[in-house]
């Protein structure tokens, strides 16, 4: 029989898949002997069974009853008993952390009878009614589906009547009246009463947490964080401890190091006389954790000791929630903490230096996407402009956008292409869509561990919170700065998540410290701050270069791009697109070639293009001297080099309408465009087909390449050009073009008086090419997967058409977890890659194989290409450091990453 419930004493962190992150870590802290309120966990298997059938799985209710009875016996109290009730918390806890995205219900067991017993046992009538108020509010919204805003409005109305600034100034009688108001709201909205049975409260709360797994915000968060939908959530049921019992009580959130920078030291927020949700919601401003030492030195000392125990045990940054109940410290949660990219690199270096992790584990704990964030520009604040206000720098980075004050507006305006900054008094989980859509999040209240800060850090989103100087009026859609400046919705602001500053207008940007290091190779001063971060990045990249098997090349079409790619660590060029060399002023020469009415005219146009191409290739070969440069012969249809068909037709028609003769060249161009027009150019006359149909085109390009190689050899260089034939679908196509390439190179060699040889290979970008790779490899000296076109032709997608039309719907419906143009489709395109690698190497064991599509710089795809046995990946110059890092991470074995999801 399947078991669905485990006591905290029966589990551990290795059971996270079954007990969820929260439950397994509570069990682990219990195993370590830390002060954890006792409880039990209902497994993710139970949740999956409930979501599948719509009902409780058989036997779960009995197991819950048995574990509850054991909890009651240990406590010496029964759930909801009248004189001194045992109260419970019911919390969600999936395998991966989803902060605020699912449900929590506290104070289960209170009712109209037991609230008096709680008041007597605690000695505080106000505390008892405040706890009952919290239960009715949370249960009504979470379990019974009442709009949470109705409860908030009732609270606000009461505070205004009493002249109270917040709920702390309401007395026991006020709170008792509020409970009755809440119960009336529930009855009016649902047609049923708030349940008085503690057992019913517990049962319904558990099922509500299960159901919250499929809530809209939870699904959105999972898509954003690439968390599978079929995991389900566990439910932790735990004896309540109370931080709202007076000045000697409180709740807090702590990190063993700064999650924004990685710097060592106790870090977090504390709120006296409060429950945990008061801290993370941001509805009240917290005090720094260091203030706890003054308020309660003993609890502070114990907390420091427990945090050190946890960091050494987990060997990572730990995120901790705790409550102090009348001077007694209780640990309510721990997990590997979410961190910014900056903190991830700094922590990896620091923990390796301290001997807690190995260098390879340090490499596993950083990511290419994190490195990409560190390469983003920063604000240039060297001017005299003063910020509008300052808040807490919760998640670093620089962001500019129009201020918006509601999540839905952020989503709507961002969807139209506008960059926005979401401004709220504080955020709640329902603001997640707007947080994702915005460039940055700015809140007037809340600490560095508030919902806004934690979620923004996890997403790599710029965030400044607790900007108390600002008066945020979401109803009027504006905020007011301390100097009286009013910022209306739509006004552009700049948010600096690294310093906490908020500026009016768009502040200029400068290169980040990491980008400057990648450009110059200078790490600057080591230690804390920018120098320490740059040193940590340099160490991670150095380790990746040491362990990786995959080489990293760049897609570059100019000497400048090639030089930059080399500075960034590229070991060659994997794709040099020659069509980019035919734009600008050279377009006229291409037009002449297309319009040529005789072989002589065509040869004349090609001859004019040849020295220009030779010059281009010589510059790139010089920039990449000693490294391979893979040059792709002309790929796109020729009509792409001609003027727009519609514009030409309009010009000709307008001239005729005026009674004038159209310009002769316009008439010629229009005739050529019409002649070459294709309904689906992507599958038309392009790639190798151009070389077979247009006389002289391949010969001109190959001659230019060969002469550039000869020129570099005469100059004492070490040119390593490779010639790549695009869009091959049959080995005979490559055979014909290969013969012409070798003929032309032989002529160049003879004329130059020195051997000029270039390997000839092909792009694998058609399913047929992948399926016949063995035969193609007999003609090709190397393969390079063009995964952009291979994805289009495998899926039957035209990328330009489908991404805007229905990709968002496909992502929403889970047809694919990520766009197949961003991350390789392993099951389809990936399988073709595997077939081509196996068959190609079977035919030619020394076949060099790489990839030059955009996937070459995608972290997840790099790991796939490593496993598939490719020799190199090639990507844009700015993704080269990302690919280097991920190629190193892909080569690691049995190292623990900081999966803080």
C-alpha cells in the first residue's frame, strides 16, 4: 500500500522529491537536532493522486489522523481543544521553491470556543483574537475562494475608523469585531459559514494546498523557472509557534550570506511581535537582523550558531525562516537560498577558498545565464543628477522604463513592446505576471527578504524595495518623491538595483565591470566589490576552460567582430556569413550580377565583387590568425539583395499613371524580382542550389577565399580557412560543388606559387541531410549543424511567421517547455543531430562536427551538444563567455549545483 504521510523524524533532504523542499529540509533540521516545531508531511504522491482523480487518495485521511494523534499526544493538547488548543500551520512545499506562489494557512484549530482558551493560556486576549482573525482571513481567501481584497478593505476601514496606522494599533475588541466582519463576508460571498470543526479546517486546508499547485500564478512561475508541471506539491503540517505574542516575540528571515552580493555575514530582516507572513509580505517595514542582538541577545546568539551549522551542513548559502516565541527560538524553514548572479559567482569562489566545496563544485554552482546578466550595462552615475529616492538594493542591475502601478498594466504595455517599471506599495503573489513583464520592480515598503525581493532575485530582475521616502498611490497611479516631484504613470524612470537609487528619466549606460574584464582581460583589484566579482568570474571561466572538451567558436562576419570574439575567448569562427558582405554600397554590384544579360556581363560583375570579398576574408583571417575560420558560401535567395517588390511596383505604376516612362533600371529590377519571386523563399533557390544554378558564383567566392589565404601566407600569417556549403540535402550536391572548390583552389595555388588548401564541409540543416549523413560524410571533411533552419524544417515552422502567431499559446499549453528556436528540441531536432553524428563518424571517423545556430550559445543546448559528441559550438561573440562556461559545466561529473529553485 502506498504511504502518503511521514513524520519529520522519518525524512531528510535526500527525500525532496517525495516530501518537497520544505518538508525534506524540516526533516533534515530535525535530524541535525535544531529546534523545529514537530509535524508531519503529506507527500507529493498524494498531491498527484488528488490532482489526477479529484479526490483524496485511499488511506491518506487515516494516515493524517494517526500522525495528528501522535502530535497531540506529544504536545499534551488536542487540536482545537477549548481550554488550551493545539494549533497547526498547513504549508505548501514543492520539490523546487516557489515563493508565495502556492498557499499557506496558519492557526488551524481555532474557532469561536477555543479562541477564549487561547487567550487564557497565552495571557493575551489581543493575541488570541489576532490569531483567529488571521485564520479566518487566510482560510476564507485560500480555501473558500473569497476575494482577498474584501478582507483587506474591511481591515483598512476599521483602521481608519480607529485612527490606527496599522493592525498593531487595534485592540482585542477591534479584532474580535473584525473576525465577525470577516465571517459575514465569507457567508455573503460563498453562502456557507466559516467551519468551526478543527478537523474539517485541517482537511480542507490540505486539499486547498494541493489545488494551489494548478493555480494561475503557480503555473506562470513554473513556466518562468522551467519547473515541470507534473511534480505536485507536498504539504507540511506543523505545530504553530507564535511570533505575535508581544515584544519578546517576533519573526524573521535570514541568509547565511548576502544573497545580493555573496558577501559574508549575517543578513536578513526581523519584525518584533509579528508572524512570518508579515515579514515576507512587506506590509510592515522590518528592522535589520543585526537589531535582534540588541532586542534578544540570547536568541541572536543561538540563531548565529544554527545558521553556521546549516551553511556548513548544506555547504551553500542557506535561506532560513525563524520565529521567536517569548524568548525561545524556533527554526521554521531552511533551503538553499536564491541569489543574484553576482552572489552566485562570489559565493562559488568564497566557498571554494574556505574548503567547503571543490573548484569543480564551484563551477557547477554558477551559470551561463548568470554570467550573461553580469555582462549587461550599468548606469553611468558620474553626472550631477540626484536620485528621486533611495531604497534597499534588493536585486542588482540597471533598468529603465515607464512607471506603471498595476500588474495587468505592466503586462499589457510590455506586450506592445514598451519597457516598464512596476511600482507598488508592496507586491504579493498575484503581481507575478507584472513582475515578469517589467524591467524592474520598485516598492515603497518591504525589506530585502520581502516577496518582491525574493522573487525578483530568483528571476534575475532588477529590484529596489522599501523606498520609504516615496509616497506610492496606486489608485491615482503616481508616486511622490520627498522633494515633491510627482511621477505619473507612463513617466520614464531609472532603477539601480545595485545601489537602491531611483532616478527620473533615462540614465545613460556604461559597460559593466565584467564586460570590461572580458574586453581587456584586466581583473582589477581583488577583494570585495567589483574587483572581487571580476576575480570570481575569471576563476570560473578559467576552470571551465580547463575541464571542458567542447571548443567554443564565434559567428562573426567582420574583422571587428572576429577580434572581439577572440578577446572573449573564442577559438575560431564557426560561421562567417558571406551574404552580410554584399550589403550597403556593394548591393549595386550584386544587382549588376543578377541583371546581367550575358555571361560576359555576369563575369564582369563577379570580377568587381572578388577583390572586395578577398579583402573581407583577409581581414577576418588576420584577426583569427592561427585559428579556424569557417566561411559559409552564399546562402540566401538572390532576390533578397534586390529592392522591395512592392516599392518597385509602386514606383513603376506611379510613373505610368503620370504618363511618364518608368526608369529603365526600375523596370529591369521589377522584372528580375518578379522572375525570382518565391512563395516560400526559405525552401527555394538558396544555399548549395545557388551554386549549382548561378554560373561563376561559387568560383568567385572560393577564389576570394583562396587568394586571401595566399595573401596571409605571404605576410607570414597562419590562415586556417574552411569552406562550408550550405543547405545540402544530397551528397551529389556537395560532390559537384566540392569539385569546383578544389579546381579553383588549385588555380589559386598555381598563381600564388604556394599550396592553398581549405577543408570543405557542409551545414546539416535539412532532415534529409541528417538522415543521409553517412553518404554526405564521404564528401564532407566537417559538419556544422545549422540548427535554426534544421528546427524550421523539422517542425515545419517558418520562424518569422510562427513566433508572433502562436508560440505563446504553445508555451501556455505546454506543447513545448521553451521555444525550440532558443533551446534545442532534444526529442526531434536532437534525435536528428544524434543520427547525423553517428552516421557521419561511422563513414569518416575523423569528421569534425560543430554547431553554428543560435543554440550554440544557449546553456541547456550546450549541455546537449556536449553529450552528443560534437567538437565545438559557435555562437555570437557576446555569447562566447556563456558558451565557455557552460561547456565546462557540461563536462563535470557528480558535482552538486546550487539549485535554488
